[in-house]
């Protein structure tokens, strides 16, 4: 398509935090291919918290909490006045395509798996199926004739990092000690690492002088308290329940992280944080490999079970997470260059 410096580009994102994070390479592709355009991202509040740290985006707008379903009219109101030249969405629905049309964009790009294709000018194929989420989304840039391959990238600016330093200091942060983040949630019950393993990791790291930053949603607070039980208070900083924006700023100060197959963990990887990702029911092939992340999973014939194992293990043993010990996690951290035997601050 013809590119002009005055173009306004809309990208509409919804779903979970992970869905927004997996769209970051697409945002990078759009920025590289349309360097003079204003890139406006529209998402829910939690997605907007992620996108505020996306250097490819110029303007971020929100439709409200993730738990609410905004109408097309409310979404247009959130965008404010002005029309768009190009509108893009990975959301496969007629509502999303209608929003793109109502935005005034002459070029509208989405996936063509249903009736929404009638409202689009550029259609990316819904097949062949691509396991890696970010590579699925890059087909939208390909439909525009743009080059692809941008990395998932988030950057927390200095002012937000300083605010995070002050918050953590008020929670007992000791700057001389290494800070290792542990994501205690994970969405699906079967994505969560057993409490006993979490406690063992926190105990081990605390004995070696590190502090462990517990992150997750408000619903993870009871679990965080259980993990911290029996560990010296000075070894744990519990930040579960903080906003997504604050959590990402906190993570930017960590030396490394242990995460799950979750949006917050994938966002930490996009921050460049050395991360060990623990994969249970889902397929680790869904995540593009990066040098500063290691994926731990178990070679079981029953996995990945994906959504069949969302609430409980179909086999009843949950070995995909139970068999992943804290010793394996420590070894993976060491492979990333994290000095787990003699930790020092970042």
C-alpha cells in the first residue's frame, strides 16, 4: 500500500495480556514498515498497561477493564476524534471488523476465517495454522506487503523505573541483594507450579542472599502468602495484586524471573528479563525462542493437552508441572548466566 508520513494507523487488540504481548512483533513490523505514521493502539485497561511500554506505539487508548465488553460505539469514543488511514486487528470477529470500518480507515486488515472478511480490504489467511502466536499475527503485516521479523519489545522508561524503586524500597527492598521474580499465578489451575516447589525455590534463593519478588493478580494473593510462609520476611517482596503497569516496572528491576505460560511472564521476556518459563499443559512451540529465555517442560506422552487440561489434569497426575523441580529451575537460571550459587544485584 502507498505510505505517507501523515498516516494514522489503528491496531485493535483484545483477549488476555498474553494476546497483547504476542502482538508486539506485529507492532514492530508496522512501525518499521510505516516509520512516519502515528500508530494508535486500542485495548482494554490491562492491555493498555502493557502497550504503554511498547516503543513502537505512539498513542494508547483503552476501552475499560478487561472483564467488560465495550461496544463499538464506546470503542470509537475511546479513540477520540479523527479518522484513520489503516486499521489492523488480529481479533477474528465481525464486531472487530465493524470497528475497523467505523474508524474510517480505507485499508482494513484482519484474518479471513469468517463473515468479517466482507468488511476487510486486506485478508490474512487463517490457515495454514501457525503454532507460534507471534508468527500468526505477522501474517497481517505480510498481507500489507510489509517485511516481518521484529522482536517482541517492551521498554520501561527511567521515571517509571524510579517509581518502582521507591515502591519496592517501601516494601523492604535491599539494593545490595539480587532480585528474582516469581510469577505465582498462571490463569489455568493446571499452569501453576506446585506450592511446595515454589517454597523450595524461594527458600533456596533466600538462603543465598537473594530477595524474591512475587507477582501475579489480586486473585493470587492467598497463594503468595502460602509461598512466603516459613520464609524470612526479608527474603520476599509480595507485589501480587499490583496493576499490570506497576508489575512490569517492578520486573524491569529484577535480575531474572521464573514464570509460567502467562501474559505477565511473556511480558517480562519482552522486557529482556532472563526468564525460565515453566510449561505444563500448553505447547512450548507456541512461543518463539529467544536467547534470554529457557522453557522447562516434561517429555510426557500425554502433553501438550492444551485446553483439555485447562481445569484439571486429564490423567489425574499433573506430572507436567509436578516433575519440574526447583533444582531444574536453578539449573536453567544458571544456564542463563544467573549466578544462583553466589547471587549479586543487577
